[in-house]
C-alpha cells in the first residue's frame, strides 16, 4: 500500500510539472497583437548617458581602448544632468502628434540603466540628476493614455567589461545570455525590476538575443507584446510591398538615433507623414524616434516635425488607427487602407510636384480599383464640403459616380491650415458603401511591386 501511495504521489507531481512546463508562454497573445496593430503609430526615445558627447549611442564602446572604456564607465555618468527634462511635455507632444505608444530605452548596449536598479551602480541614480527617469516617463505617458513600451538590450557592455568579455555584439558566445548563466541571471533580475516595479507594461522591444528573456518577461506579464525578437522590425527601411502582419518600421528623424549636435539633416514633416501613410497601407506600425538633448529638451527640429504631423493627424487620424491593408495598396499617387470592419475605404491622395492639389481647387479622380453603387458616399476628412472661405457661391460639394472604369470622385480641397493656403501633404478621402474590384488584384500586386522597387 505504501509503495502504491508513493507511486501515486510521484504520478501527481509528474503530471503537475508536465502541465506547468506546457504552460510556458512562447508567443504573443493574439488579441494583444491585434490591439498593438491598431495603435499604428508610436514614439521611440533613444536617450543614454553618452548623450553629453553627442556620439553614436553605445556603439563607440565596441573595440574601444581601455582608456576610452574606463572614461566612459567611470567619468561619463558625472556629466549626466538633464536639468530641463520635462516628460510631461514629451508626452503631450506625442499625444498631439497622434502617437498611441512609446518605447523608451531603459538600457542600451552600453549597460547604463535609466531606472533605479539594484543590479548595478552604473545607473541614473548615480549621476548628478539622481532621479528615476523611467518612472517619470512612464507616469507622464500613462497620464496621456499612451501605451508603455520598454526597449531592453540583453547584451551589456558594462557587464562584459566587468567580467572580461570582449565588448561587442553577437561576436562571442559569452555575449549571449543563453550561453552565459551569470549574464542570464543578471538580465532576469533587471527584467524582474522593470516588470514588477512600474505597473503594467504593454510592449517590450528586445534588441539582442532574447532566448530565455522573452519567456521570463511573459511569465511576469503574459499580456506583454514583444516586438523585436518576435516581429520583423526593420530600421530606416520599409518593405517594398505589404508584409505579413504584425511588423514595425523604426525610423529616425535625422541620421542618428541619439542626439547629434552637428548639422544633422532632418526629414520634413511631409516626408514623415508620407512614411506614416505608406507603412500603414502596407500593414505595419510606425515607430518614429526622438533623441533628446543633454539638457532633456527635444530638439527644435524634431519638435517642429511632431507639430506638423500633429496638424495633419488632427484632421485625418481616423484613417490611421484601427485599419488594415487592402489587396491594392497603391494606385499611382493614391494609397489605400480600410477600416477593420470594412465599412470604410480610405484613399490618401499624396501631394507631389506633378499633383499639387491647392486649397479651394476641385479635382477629379478615377479610383480604378474601387467599385461603388448608388449608396456610395465620399467625403474629405476634416472638410465639411459646404463652403470655401472667402468665396461666395462656390460649389464645394463632393460628387461621386460609379462607372465601369472605377469610382469617379470630384472633390474640393477645403483644408486651409496654413495662411499661404498650401497644405503640406496628403488629403484623405473617406469612402462609404464601396468595395475593391476582385478581378484586378493580381496585376495590381505586380504593378505595385515595380512602383515601390523603383523608389
């Protein structure tokens, strides 16, 4: 009887541990992925202890001399004191620009921790600033209703330095946590701090080998959406055609991720808006980076871009969130998406030197891949089509005609956001009670690939 009892207990324990092993989370929750895709547009923030030098974030340490390395780790923290740091302003700018989530660099490859950690002295609390920057950022963005995302590097140059491992990325087996139990334990201790001390975290961007890290993060917060390490997250590039969802394109405004004090050419607001439209039409999320200055301010060039995006999004935000790609993503200078419930099609008419749609001007478009009917309606987002300022008796009505060659739309651009009557970018048409033609999808995909490849 005793032997049977022991066997029974052993069986129960084996069953329990087997069931527990099966419950290990290995992928993102599908419902949370859908939630993430609907966010569409986010703010990336690259900020680190080396911002005072204005150099390439962390990477200067790879292959550096002992003198440089020691100065970086021992002297540089003494200069980090962003006295004008105002996360409330950052968060309000993000909210106004239409950004639904933020991803902040908690620890870049250098190993400097931007939070109050007990794992290392190489952190923000041991600088003249002596404040938990991560805590303040999370509180400010959360107050604006913006989802919280954390960037984290499992590779850690400071840890490598202390343990006599070559400084670099993915070049030595001991740089991988899965091969280095001590590094894995160190990273897990930091992940535990990040995911237990700051409330609910929505997104994790693992910039490095994530084996063991991702599973541990999910064990603490199962609803966490892991982007890099699970998804395709191209930097400074966008796929030529629509890609399988989910994916995220990461772009800088200038040429670097961190603050660059020299003459750094920045994108225009129009370029950023066009990129947002293209990425959303291709089914991706757009993560746009800012690199705050040493004193904590956002560069004026980057703040200006955010303001121009905010102006465009103020009128057209409906077409950016809770949407999905369509089989035909582009027709000449017109991009397409549709609402998740397929009630609306959005046509983004982008501006170019060949297609300058001026304020108060009527233009006719043939949407060759859209089938309409007698109930089809088309409107210009942000414009009521009842009048054009300073023009008496002007016909501002939008006309729609379903034809065999497609949906013919005649509309007026009534958006006057600038005094010179020139709108910087795209006018968006909202189309109701219409569908895409099914007999032209194959040829359009081929045509679109050629168009994008020739950019």
